[in-house]
């Protein structure tokens, strides 16, 4: 309220109305409310811009479950009391999963057994899928990566189009029941993945390396030989194809949101080596320096690897996919 002050003079009296002073506490409250409103607005904008390209996403339950498998084909002997974590690498072809898996397998205590569901009979129906999963997580699946007795983390890589999406409900139930942690591996730039897909498909028949097809190489010379082939990308269906790739990844994340999982991007593994440490922490295994003998095939600007680059550049310029035209690592 205003203050009324009476002033008396010799001949008259007057009333002065004096406005109250602003309380410092009142001003602080105004600033606080303003800051809260701004914060809510910024948060809402960020949420609207959220897409499946999250750098890392871990869903509940946060803690990983440990297991003590009793394989039927061998005795874990002194390692029988050592706990084991179960995981699966969920990805798409030519997204760097082979390289990522060799990195994990360079760890003394990790056994990742490759693309086991590439064989149709193992994913013919839910029963065959469960039977295969049980063999892997019981340590009865033998590959060159198997460390058997003293494995601390056991898993494999599984492509989204190998029965994973078609049987997602049963697989999610299995993952949650058995405590399997999922590691989603995607590429931020699906245009680069498309180049790799087409080039690898061509080499299956061309066999550019002395009459031998190789999906992965271990020397710069082999990488250079394979990278000389420049695929032609269908510019008419390009935007639709990119949308399909993004939709498939988003669908997989939605289906598996109730599992314990994290999302990793191939490009981040190259530019941010700390991501490998985060993966090891996610698996609850000792953090070590991981390495791979594999050599990247398509390096440098995309314009050097696409035969009809002008058409692709024209198609994507001015669209939301224009960013894929630029080198990102």
C-alpha cells in the first residue's frame, strides 16, 4: 500500500502520497519466476527436437544382471564363481558392427560371437530363436571369439532385418527375463552406409581382391583397392530410402525401450574414443584400451565415392538430408 504523509506549514497543510519501496525479496522472486519460465520453454524446444539420434540412451532397469552359467559342453572350473553379463549388439548391415565387435573381442573378458542369425534356420521361428539364444548365453556356442571359462560378458551381433523386428515382442520378453543388455549401433550418416552397402554388394560378384570377396580388410592397400569402385545411387528413391532407414531405427528403439539398453553411433566411436569406455562401463567390465586390425574402406569426402555425385548433391540440397552430403569424421 502507498504511504500517506501529512506536511504542515504555517498557512496550510498538504498530503504527499509516497510509493512504497520495492522489497529486494520481491525483485528476487520476479527474477526466479522469469528464469523458470525460460527454462521450461528451452526444455520444451529441446524435447521437440529429440530424435533417434541420441548419443546415449540407457533405459530402466539401470543396473545390469549377473549370471553364473553352467554350460553342458565344458566345465568352467575355477571360473565357475565368476559372474557373466549378457549382451546383444543390435544394428544394420554395414553400420560398423563388425569393427565394433572386433574392438569388444580385444577385451580379455568379452566374447561376442558374430552375426549368428545370418543363418535362416536359426531364426525360422520364435522357438529356433530362443533355442539359439539359450545356447549362446549358456556358453555352449563356440566361435573363434569364444573365451569360454572366464568370459565376463557374452553376446553377439544381431541385424534388425534378421527376425529381430518381426519377433520383437517375444525377444523383448526374453531379454528382460534373462537380463540381456542391448547395445544399439547406428550410423549418423545413412548415406555413407548406403555407399558401403552398394560397394560390398558389388564386390560379392566382382571379387576385386585377387578373386576373393572381403567385407572387411586389414591393410590400407586392400582398402584402397575396394574404394576404387564408385557405386551409382538411385537419386529418385534416395529420400524415401533414407526415411526408411531412419524409420527402422526409430521403430527398433521404440520396441526395445523397456529393455536395459544404450545407443552408440559409429561416427562417435571414431571421433570420441571415450565412447568405448562408456560401453565397457555399461557392460560392467574392467575398462581397457581396445583395438582392431580392421581398416576403414571409404575414407574422405563422399564426393570421392559416389559416381553420380552431382545427381545426389542436387537431390539432397535444400532438404533435411543435406547434412549427409558433408564429411562428418
